[in-house]
C-alpha cells in the first residue's frame, strides 16, 4: 500500500506544530521566516504536497474554476478553453471542465460544480435557467456568462459587442458593392445570434438592401448544408454573412464544390476569427472576437469576487475588429 506523506509527518521532522505547517501553505496566514524555512525544507525532504481537497473541506472552497461548455465542435471554444486554462494556471487555479449535452445548463451540471466546491464558474455557450443557478448565489460563488448574456443582468457577463460588429459587417459588404445579401444564423435562442441578426439586418434595412435569412446550428455541416440548399435555388446572393466561422467554412466549401468563384461571384464573411479562418485554403474575411481581452475581463472579475464576494453584475461588451482576407 502506498504511503502518503501528511502535514503531521512534516511537522514532526521540522519540529513545529501541525498548525504551523498549515499556515505555511495557507496564503495570507502569519508565520515567521524561520518556521517557513524549516517547514519547506522538511516538506522537500519528505516529498510532501499539500492536499488541496482536504483543505477545501476546511475552507469550503477549492482553487478550482468550473467551466461549462457545449460547443466543443466549434473551434472557437477550444481556443477559449486554452486561454482560460493558461490564465488560471498562472494564478494557481485549475479548470474543472463540464461538458453539457443540452442547450440549457441542467441541474446535474450545477451539482457537479457544487460537489467540487468550485471557487468560481464560467458558462460559455449553454443557456442559463435562473431556477438552477440560485445555489451559486446562495453559496456566494461568482459566476460569469462568457460570450452570452441575459437581459435581466442577474449575472456578470462578458461578450463581444455583437450589435456593433454585425452592423460594421453590413456596412462593409454594402461598400463592397453587394446589392443583395444572405444571413445564415446560428441557434436562434442565444443572445449572440439575436444581436448579430439585429445589428446586420438593421443596417441593410436602413440602406434598402434586400436580404434573406436562413437558420443553422453553428456547425460546419450546418453551414455546408444550408449553402447547398441556397445554391439549389439557383440565385446566388452578392454576399453571405455567416454567424460564425466554422459555418462560414462550410459555406465556402459548398460554393467551391459548385464552381462558384469567391469573391468575384459572391463574397463570404464569418465571425470569430478562429485559427482555421487564416489558413491559406480559406483566407476567410471575418470579425475577430477579442478573446484575450474577454478572457482577461472574466478572470479579473472572478479573482476579485473570490477574494471578496460582492455579487456585482454587469453586461460587459468588448469591441473586436474586421479582418479582411480573400473571401471579400
């Protein structure tokens, strides 16, 4: 049977009390320099590592951030996960990844996070039902909606300025001479889909530019199939605005398979600026979501709330930028 070195073992070797060992490893606790050195030397000799789970039973909080995600097939979210993991690791925190099969976060997803005594929670592309999140407030666990928001501002949210971004895309396509346009939406029940549609179509209506809207599901297959459907109607628009990049790549491939030349016969703009968008195969014009700024804003809020919970809420919107490539 493997023997695990305990704080009691370290205390015995260092000649100090077990509580002194605990104080050395507890951030902010008062301990003398001499005691700290003795404890750390003994810990190194024995190969001791503090048991974070055991400590969480005392403090009722771990150094774990729960991250709930649904759209792992969308390359945008693995990029987000990578940045969150790196940022929190530098601060001494780990990520507990919770994949949800549902459009709306479920009670069982919440239970997983609560059972691990998470210090904070980030929910990305899953919708939020207020009746399953009251436990977070009750337990004073800060929560951030990332790339999502809800109208009643019950929780802190960080997202791209979707209204402004999609409006700028509409203006750009009009400037490029597009006389008619197609908008391919993602899941319609999300705040991002709603705002991208409103921002885009309001500019088109203002400028009397005709358009058609189609609804898909934020996947490559969804974009590809929708483009095939539009092509079958034998009226190719002057331009496409597709609500995310992975769908836009499906649209590009469908157009090319049907020998429709981009950007001379039609133009395509996506949204997100995933890594694949810059691949020479695609060179997709897109709107860059400022992931680094959005992640930084989220991390700063959670760290402040973990130190001293205030329950402060706000819908924070961060501006991105149009990245022009060879599809327009």
